[in-house]
C-alpha cells in the first residue's frame, strides 16, 4: 500500500509522474527503447531536454536575459559555482544566513572573495527570517535561501535589494510565481519539487557572466553549459526526463499561481492543526512559516515517541524532524495531495485529544 510520504527530500512526486516514468524506463514513447539506454544526443532525448528547458521558461516567465540549465553535483556544488562565476577576486558578496544550507554557501563563497554576512537568525536556532539589514551597494550580489528545509522558515517576499539576487530555491522552486528578472542565479536540487536526485536546475543571467578574471575549470563555468545546452558532458538523462514530466504536470494543474494557492491551503491545514492542539508547538516564527516544510515539536519526549509510532501505524512516512531541531517535519511539496494532509491532521487531532 502506498504510504503518505512527508519526506523532506528525495520527496513525493505526482502519482502520474511515477507511472509515466516507470513506463519510459521500459519503453520511451513506444520507440522500443528505454529512456535509460538512448543516446543523450538522440532526437528523442534532445526533445526531452528542450521541453525541460522550455517549461520553466513558460511557467516562471523567464526573460531572454536568462538561461535554464540542468547541471550535476547537487545544489551543494552551486554554493561554490555561483561565487566562482560571479564574484571578482577583489569583490564582495552579501549573504543572509538562515540555516545550515546558507552557512554552507557562505563557507564556499569565502574561497573566492570577500563575504559580508548581513544578518543571521542563528541566535534563535534559525526559527525566523531576519529582516533588519542594509544591503551594501558595492556587493556583486545578495545570496539567500528562499526556503529553509530543515528549520521550516521561508521568505514570503524577495529581500529588498538594489543589487542582483542569488538564491538557493532547492525546496520551494515552482511552488509559487517569482520575478526572475531580479536574479543573477537561481538554483535548485531537483529532489523536492521537481524530480529524482541527480540534477540541479540553474537559471542564470547571461549578462552577468564573464566578469571575473580567474580561470574557471570548463565543467564549472556556466558559459560552457549555456553554449552546449546542458550537454557538454552526458547529462543526467533520467532525472531530467522525470523533471520534465513534473513540469508538464505543474502546467496541467494550472501553473504556478495555482500551485501557490494550493500550497497556501495545504500549509494552513497543517499549521491550524499545530495551533489548535496545545500538545504540539510550531518551531518557526508565524510570519515566516514555510509552505513547504512545517516543523513542530510535542511538549514531551514520550509524547513524541508515541506520535511517531502512531504515524507509522497510520501509514505516514518521513515525518521525523531533522536532528538539529528534533520533533516533526511535514514536508508538503507541490505533489503532496490534500488527502494525505487530512490523514495527518486527523491523526494529530485524535492524538492530542487522547494525550492532551
Ligand atoms: N539547499 C537546500 C535548501 C536544501 O534543502 C538542500 C538539501 N537537498 C541542499 C541545498 C543540498 O542539496 P544537494 O543535496 O542537492 O546538494
């Protein structure tokens, strides 16, 4: 029996995407070959890649200044690639520190130039999004993490800045519309809202490249991948194929405005259940609560163990919180059906009545 999967990533994908992907592993579009065994230069795969590039452009209304790339090395490689490609040796980049992923991005950027951390929410174990800071105009870019997968916080607005933004959108890409023109680079590991682990979507403003003097290894230079349409080396064909299927699904559902509306409604179900049951407590500041990862704790460790057990019995998977925060994390990405959230919420209500 299929479980209700609240895992933070790799994560749930639309049911139709799972079945179409399974079919293509056997036979892609009836051509008598698996998607796994055809050349990445075959017309069939080139068509897949073209659609996987065209759909983000359409869904996010990406301007012509920007290119869509599918790279490898995870979002983690973008921590250094962004700085390596954008930050001049004697330049400065501004960063906002809202959790473990931002911290890692800051560490890597320091290898390439000066880094100014404008604000951090570390003082409260990253339970909020800092809002009080001034962005230096002489910084090349401002880097932030739009959704903090571990700590359950999310920017509800773009940071106010008169310099280009660089954003790690690994855990909320395609969950809502965004103004791509404000960004130098957006990057996202596929394994939450897009597809299987193994590819990273990168949206990059071409006009901002080529301004650093350092030598960049060919594979780490965005210009290589722009020039070669993400096929300089063998691209991760299966993750790209499945990402394309998910993007088609998003379009069929009505696009990003529809996604955003559904995500608001789904998150409200979970947060209402947290707030009406004194047994549970949300960990993130209310105004910064993530629509993708709802983090909460129980008021007693024994209750926590019992609730985890109850989740298992109710066929709920992946709900245990990250070790750095504890408790629970309900990851409710685009593909999470409302029915699964209702199962969780009913269990929370029932459990709180019994143990409250
Ligand atoms: N950034 C964020 C916000 C994440 O949630 C993660 C975890 N998937 C990463 C970066 C690291 O991604 P990857 O494992 O693809 O390097």
